[in-house]
């Protein structure tokens, strides 16, 4: 065999070996996609986010859930795979269960927590322990008395209380007697609403007397109704208006007024939205509701957490907006978008 033939054969063997080696590397890269990636074809990094509400039964929290899911879908579609796990206590007074949920998620390798704390102090320890374990927390809806969080994504609750005071003050012509039925101790969001309400009344409506502001509705419609009935029995004959700072306190007071035949005679301004509240506005039994944007709270809560995990700068405080809904403006398109977020279509998609 000539030297030329030997060189040609050696070249062919080398070329074949190189081709086989490249095929093998390509196969290895393909198998690696979805875990660590390989070169330019690497899979996007995925994040697992736990969203923990105060409770799981109110319409408000269902809208928060839908917003969180929508954010995860958009992020996944854009190349960052995000999985949202939704879990919280059944009742909005079960601090121990919420603490346990936080602790369990922090020990399960979750990437981040999006938490609406039931109590602004009771949840400090588990959140700070999660941070030490490498699990950051974005707080939504109700603040936490800690600097160990990434961001606070919520309504301007003080402003919400001011809107309620302005509505009652205007309807009463700056004169009369009103009461505040508080929600429950430890809830930073409703405390801010209550403080905003009382502050605005004092500053702008000196002719209105706040005859009761130290009673609490408690966590459910039933506890709220009992508290409302007690207040109506005590002050009903002299009462002109009421402010209630969340969904359950508003529902309990509305039911008590209806049962007493005083709905519409005693003015009521509430907080949050349900289909029942909207009907009560239409028939004149509820004079307004201060409405947050729970869908946006859940949505921006997840978006903020993922931005932080990516190493992007995030705002320490994200305002999600608040409006007053009345009979006069409830049909406006911008109000309809807030009142009817796409909860069912988002949560039921793909089922």
C-alpha cells in the first residue's frame, strides 16, 4: 500500500471517530437539558414558589390565588419555569397552622415564599428562620414587623380607610354618629384601615361623633354578625353610619342590619368585594365598598419574588391600588375590571 493510501485511510478513520464523538456529545447535551443544561441549548432555570394566604375560603383569597397562577404562567411562557404551590390555613385566626405551613415549606427546598401574615408579629420568627435557611419571603396584603423580607406588595390600607371616612362623612353631611367595627387584633392591614378611617374623621369631619371603636368582629361571618348584633342593640337608636374594614366584618354587619330591618337606614361602608356586596349596593343596603385589587396582589407578589431570585433589584414597597366603589361608579369599565377579575378562567384553565 502506498503512503498516500495509508494517509487517506488514517484520515478517514480519524474523521469517523470525530463524527462519532460529536454525536455522543450531542446526545449527552440532549439528555442534560431540563437539569443542568448544555451550552447554548441549556434549559431555563426553574423556581418553585409557595404562596401562603391568611385563609382559603374568602373570595378575596381566591382572586389572590388566580393572580399568582397567572404570573407563573406568564413567566413560564417567557422562558422562566415557575411553579406556584398554594396553601394556607382554613380560618383567618389559625396562626399556628400558618406558622406550620411556613416552616414546612422552608424545609422542603422551596425557592421563595409569598406570604400574607395573619399576625404581624407571630410570623416574624418563621420568616426570619426561613431567610437563614436561604429561603426569602415577599410579604403581601398585610405587613410584617421585620426587616428580613424582600418586599411588601399590598394596598395602601391607610388610604382605604380614609376613602371610607370621606364616603360616610359626605353622605352624612358632616354630622351624625358612627361606629367602627374592627376586624381582629394582630392584623396589620385592617389596623391601618381602621387608623386611616378614624384619623380622617377627626381631621375633616369634626361634626361626626365616633361612638364606638373598640369592638372586634373576629375571623368569620358568624363571629362578625354576633359582634354587630351586640353593637346594634346598644347603639342602634342613635346610630347613623358604620365602617367595617374587611370582607367578613362587612358581611356580618350587613346580615345583622338586614335581620334588624335597619339595612339602608343605617349607612354602611365596607371593605372588599363579593357578589352579595354588589347586590346590596344596587338595592341601597350598602353605600360603598373600598376595593383592593387582590388579583394584582397575587400577580405582583410572584413577579417580585422571581425578580429577586434572578438577582434583579425590587422595590421595598409595591402599591397595588385601592378604589371606592359606589352605585354611581360601579358600572364603569375600570371598576368592572377590578370587581370581576378572571378568577375562574385562570384557576380552571387546563382542568
